[in-house]
C-alpha cells in the first residue's frame, strides 16, 4: 500500500470512529422529552389542600428552574388548570415545542378541567393552545378517560424520544401524596415507573 493511501485509510478510520462515538453519545447530549402531569389548582371549597392557588407563583418558579436545567427538546402534557398549564406556559416562553393531548374537544375540556377553578386559567389555556401541537382523543368521560389520557401521554413521550434519539423523563407536579385508587396523578406516576422512566417531582405544597 502506498504511503498516501495508508494515511488516507487511517484518517478515514479515525473519522469513522469519531462519528460512531458521536452517534453513540447522542442520547446523552441532547435534552430529554419531558412528559408532565400533576395537580389541578384547588377548588375554593376543598377540604384537603393539594395545590393552593397562592402557591402558583412558587410552583411556576420551580418549573422554570427545572426546565432551565433539563433543557428539554419538547414537552408532552394535557392542559388542565394548575400543573399542566403552568408547565406548558413556561415551556412556550422559552420556545420549547409543546404537545397537548386532550381527552375531549378543546371547548368541552375548557369547561370541565380549566375554567371551573379560580384564576386566569381560561386565558392561559387559549394562549397555550395557539402555539402547541394539539391532539384530541374521543375518550370516555370522567375517570376512565383521564387514566387513558395518562397512557397516551406516556406513549407519545416515548415515541418522540425514539424519533429524536433522546431520553424521556416523567415530571409530576403534586403534593407527593396519593388520595387513593382514583388518583389520576398517582396513576401517571405509577405508570411512568413501570416504564422505567426517570422521575422528576415538583411539590405543590
């Protein structure tokens, strides 16, 4: 082999090795997909504090800090008042792609899960939906539909992570205590753990 050809071959092998290492480390260097769920802000007549309205600024600040450190590629969430909308709004402000999955038509969901609690959640909901990629599912009303939404959120997060060649984390914004077998947030956390997702938690109390 000529000296020139030998050097070219060695250079090619070195470059190929560098590309291979870069590809192998891609999942470690890119930001994750974050799938989020959590508490709705408390109703005025609640007997148990889970997400008091006065804690909204504190929780929003913690979400800002977490997204700044995680640098996610995208957010996947529903859009209920409280944890969902805060996460989506903060992500939108820093130009992170947002995917919103709803169990019913947007106006129906607005009435059932957004504007039935105190605060400017209706305005925030409209703001978020203007820029997010929204997908609507025709799911059963009530508990069954909410639990199925959890599974669809996690499925979508895993699909996006595979497409983007990165990882997926589950973010749970809650009071860190289940209220029982009908707890939708606790179900989301349980399902994320079953899928071996890294768990991120932000307390609402």
